[in-house]
């Protein structure tokens, strides 16, 4: 199943629950704009290299569109379209005044020098600046892009449109960025995992957690959960995993990764295991926080975790989702689980518009408040309609977007 097909599948189930007419479904699913552009740059050796860039703007019924910009060799229109639609539902679930968008360039950023990545970013802005901006579409960092990328993006956009720090989010703190933005997605996963454990009656007794992926999201999630008295028994990155039933020393693992270019490779703090073995550990919570599509119909029956929290985008395929539901494994959906990042981006955008900065404590308090309200709304919908948490999240989101679309009229 292709990425966009999976999003449509979840949308259709929610639309069935809500009794939405077919013509309205088509309106809600069809992207407002899909752009594919040529991004040509001069390499440091003087050669010209050409890449393909995308920006999909899915829906703006609830506000300007919002979504990340990723640099990855597997970026294509289908993936970007799917992620743009996910952003529409994600922003609706946390009830912030945005629609959904997504962008990307099909390139492995590690094959470019720093200056080449800067030229690539600026050239991409040259191609799309006319239909983005603080009141239209606000990009943010994603896979393969960083706060520095957003600084280049903002600077190039301002060459056309003047001072406009709110044109992107995820910027360096020194350049109109948000304190706590880097930790926000992982912290949000941690906040919501603790709430889920509480509702499932498993918050006491040091619940066990396995985390696949130890980048920005996974490491901040692990740090938060350790502070919440959870026991992290396994972590991993692209090179492999590490397991200790007595509990991983998360801070030691973070220090090792920081000294080793972000990698856990060569760490000796726990028993080595494979990523596949990590997914099948008998734990209270499994958190896929790396790439998508890691739990499939082939391995779903081997998942022994009581709960799966989707910190990554689409780590559980639809066929696997059905198997897990039949086995009564609780799946916390990505559209809320990793929404801490876009929520913090909203805070940054608000402060840029007001030219006023919050402190870190207020950012954390506001993040907890927004995510807690979204969790309660999703949980209540799940109980009321007797549906899974994923279906409850989509019902909540689709209903809000549909209502906004109808209220706006069609002229």
C-alpha cells in the first residue's frame, strides 16, 4: 500500500463514522496545490547538478498551511502528498489554527557539502517563494534538514518579501527560534506515553519501554520517560540496537551518541540486538521513533508490546494495524503522538508574529496543556464511539476540518 493510500484508508473509515457525503470527502482529500520544481545548483567542483523539489499544500480551511521540508533520496510526490494530508489531520487534532502541507527534495544531504546544501535551499526558495509565507504556508525542519536550513530559507525568502521571521519555524534560537523546539517532538511523545500508561493502569512499577530510533525524537523521548520513572530496556539506531532488562543508562547513551556523530555504534553499555529483535521484545510500550513502515503484516503477530506509540510517521502499516487491533494491542497514532513538534512550531510562529518571546518553562507548560487537551478529546471520542485510538483521532480531525470547510462556504 502506497503512503497516500494508507492516509486515505484511515480517512475513509473516519468519514464513514461521521456519515460524510462523497462529494465532501473528495473536497477534503484533494490537495489545494501540488508543485514539482527543478532545483539546479552549481557543485563546489563547478559541475551543475539538478534535483527535483516538491511542495504539496493540502488544506487551508482552518488556517495557513504548515508542514516540514525534508531532504531524502526517497522523497517523491506520493510521499509528500501523504505527509501533507497527515499534517492537515495532525493540526486539527491538537486544535491549532493551521492546515497541512509538506515539501521535500529528492537528495541524500550527506552527499552535499554545507555550502552546496545552502545553495540547494536558496534555489528551492527561489522556485516556491510566491506561494508560501506566514499567512499562506509555513515550512519547518524535517528529515535531512535542520535549524540552519531554516535560517537559510528565511534569509532567502526575506530577499523577496522583506523582514518575515514567521515565514518558517524551527529556526535557531538566536535567529527568532523557540526555546525548547528541539526537544518538543520527543517531549510530546513522552507526555502522551505517560498519559496512555495512566489510562491503561500501567503507570506504577517502572513500566518497560523499547525505543527504535535514537535521534532527536527518540533520545528526548527516552530522557523524558526515565524522569517519569519508566525503565528504558532497549534503544537502537540505524546501526543496530542495545538491550538491558535492568534498564539502559539513557544519559550515558546520549553522551556516547553526541561524541560519535549522533550514532550509537560502538557503544558498550548494553547487549547488542538487531532492530527487528527490538520490535518484538516483551515490554509495556514499544515506541518506533525512526522510519516508517517497520511494523507490517509479516511481523505484526510477533509484536509482544502491550502498547505501541507511533513517534515516527506511519511506522505501523494499515494491514498490521488491523492485526494489532485484533490482538488488542493499543496503538497510539502518529497524528497525535508526534504532534509536539508542530505544536511548538505554532508557538514559535505566534511569537514571531507578536515579536515577543516566551521562556522555556512557559513553552513546556503550553505544550503539556495543548497535548493533554488533545489526548482527552481523542480518548473521549474513542470511548464514546467504541473505536480504536487511531480512528478516534481521525474522526476528531476530519470532523473539525469538514466543519470549517462547510462554514467557510464555497464561493
